[in-house]
C-alpha cells in the first residue's frame, strides 16, 4: 500500500490556502506519528491531522461528527475538531485541524504508578462503553472491523501461525485463537476506540491525561479495546486493568484473540510495535501463557 509523503511545507501550504488567518503559525511534526495519519503542530494550540492513504480517509468525517458528541461524556480529554480542510491539488483527502492536547505519549518511565494508570485507563473505557451507541457507526471496513467479529481475520491469523513455524507454539496459538473465535459479544453494542495503544495515550505528571487518534472508533464488541493488557501492561497492572473492567471470561478470550492476531501479524512481517510496547514475539508468549493458565476473571 502506498503512503503519502506528507511534509511540513505541504501542510503549511494547505493551511495558508484554506485558512489564511492561520498562515503565520509555524507547522512542526509531532515527535511520534502513527501509521494511519500524519500529525503536525500548528502554532502552540492546534494540530493538523491528515490521512496517509485512501483507506484511512473515512476517519476524518467520522471524527468531525462524533468526537464533539463523545467528549462531554468522557472523564479525560479527547481531540476536539476545530475545522475540516478540503482536498486540493497537493493533497487528495479531507483533513482536520484539532485543538492541541498537552502531554507525552505513554512510556513506562513517564508513569508514576503503572497499576493506577491501568485502573484509570479501565475507568475511561468503562465510561466510553456506557455511552449510548445506538446510532454510532457499526464496526466494519471504515475501522478495520475493530469491535466486529474476529472471524474477519481468521485466514490471516492462520497464515501467520503457519509462517512462523517453530518460532512459536503453533498448536497453542491455534487453540487460543479458536477459543476466541468460539465466543461472541451478545450484549448491546458499545462505543469502542479501536486502537488503545501507547502511541494514542498521553501522560502528564506521571498519569494518564488524554486519549487521542479515534480513526478506528466505532460501535460493537469492547474486546478489541483490551489489547494493551498484553502489549504494555505486566502481571500486576494487567490484573488491575482486567479487574477494573469486570468483563466476562468470553470477552477476555476475544481480547486475547485480538492481541494474538496483532502480535502474530507484526512478528510474521518482521515489523515493530511502538518502541514503548512489549516486543511482538514476547507478546505472543504472554498471551499463550495466560491462555494455558486459564487466567480469566
């Protein structure tokens, strides 16, 4: 998939043409950019967020519509759209200008108490999952099925298990995956963020302060929001996160499935998670250890 080369001069040009009252403000890249979007600081109080490829463009309209509705109902700040930019000759998709949220991306050395942080994140997710989701966007291609049925990734997961061969316990991985597939969310669909990962969680003064990057948000099964239990938390903080959420054993089985799919794919493609996250191959081992031990609520 081709990703656009989005540079600060390109963004400055977009701003100058479409929002000339902000043309005097400097444009600077943020320290950490995700894969789906490129983000730049605009002055000291705003950010510019631009999809990096066509498959990510649906996020702009969704965030513009839903984030202002979700924000007042959540205990931590989330991005607040200010304006929506248009495609032009230099950039082919709609894009957003949001209010800047101060903070640094999550890393262990920036957190004062990892157990408290895990409990705070669980509290945020519980608040999100309580919001009326009856008219929200159901999980599907627009958010890569986050909150949807794991079976969408069944063939890909099995290919990764086969491809990794003796690098992992393929029989255990297959059993863990099939246990996840056998379970389904039967409650009312809830709002999900879709990518609860360290790059999208901001900290300040040692505590969780904001949740950003809602491009994969949607409505469905909350299990896809729990992957961080294995990609970042350790035994004690993982248990605190699990206990604070109070979800049923089947939800945790599906959460392991989502985490396993992600870690298998990253490992099979010789990729990397965020530098602050546990290495993907180690994540596979943690998931399988939990599965073998029957560590469910």
